[in-house]
């Protein structure tokens, strides 16, 4: 094992480092959460990483995604992440898929080939299908619940989906997984209530940017109209919340992949 991971080896030992070197992990979604998960897995010595995402880096990603800089704007996230991983560990094997994981694209992936699957995607349909397929294949999977509109990085917990609370996405996932006969799933979720954004403070202009409407006169709206506006808004996010969720996810993967579990 390379000296690149000498400090990690002091804590985990040679046998565990060998296990990580021979492990193959798939990370679905290379955004605010997934990019940090990939980073930590690469820096922990995971030998093979499969990266799945169709998005390109845009300016609104720079505030929270480790792969997003002015230099990487316009590039596919998976390509940027691959370049970064190989710069960290030239011996790593990195497979990239420029696609979103959805039921109609799932045929591209044989989940049985992975030692672990990380769900960091943000569509309920994709998450549900990925979880079902992973469990059908008997492959360990960890899924991230909502990280948007949150400000407290200390509120994240690791739990079974049946033990989650507060998080709106976790509530939807619990309900929909039960319909599919799935009652257990390892997740990272936050017990912080989502921050309610001002109805006119942000809006999506269709190009992935955020523009302020402050200073303009606000017309009177009904409560129903205000609720509908909230649903249409892009979620707010900061640098220190999705990153923590991603690092927690990586830590759980490393713990589960090592021969001697650390406490």
C-alpha cells in the first residue's frame, strides 16, 4: 500500500487497507453531497470508484461542491471528479457514466458488481429504484436524505429509515419504500427543520442562477399561493451542510467495508 495512505493505515491497519484497495464503490450523484463522499473515499484508499451523474458544473455549484471552481465550469461533474481522484491516487480505477440514474437508465448498471452503493441523487423516483435494485442484489447501500434548506451541520444522524423524523424527504421515502415491501435502509438524515425561504428572496431564472427580488414591491398573496411558490423554489444551500452529509456517508462506507469495524 502506497505511502499516500500511511496515516490512514496507522488507524485501520494493513488488512483493512487491503480491503479498501480491492473494494469497488458506486456513487450515484456527484453534487453537494456526492462530491464530498467521492473525495473522502478516494483519500481513504478505495481502489475502484464508479461515478454516475449527467450534470455539468455550473456557477451556482461553486458555493458547495468540491469539484466546482471557475476552472471546471461547463465540464461534466463525473469527468472533473475522475481527474481529481486520479490526481489524489494515480493507482485508482475510476469509471464514469454521464447519465442520471432512473428506472429507464438502470439497465446500464449491474449493481451486483459493487461492494457498496452510495445514493446521493435528488429524485425520489431514482432513489426508490436504486434502493430496490441494490437490496434485490444484496449489495449494501446508504442513502442521503434532504440536505437543502439546512444550516446546522451538527443535526445529521445515521439511522435506519424507519427511525427517521423531521426530514420531509425521509417521510416520503419511508412511505414509498413500505409500498414496495422495503422496511429497512441505512440513511443519513438531518433532524433540523428546513429553513423557510422568503417567497420572493430567490427564484430560478431557468438558467441555473439565482437572482434577488429584494427591493421590489411584494403583492399580497394567499397562503396557498405562497406555499406553491415555496415548492417551485430551488433549495438554498451552504458550503458546510451538504459537505458534512457527504463525509458522514463516506465514513459509513469505510466502516462497513473494513474487516475490523472501528467504533
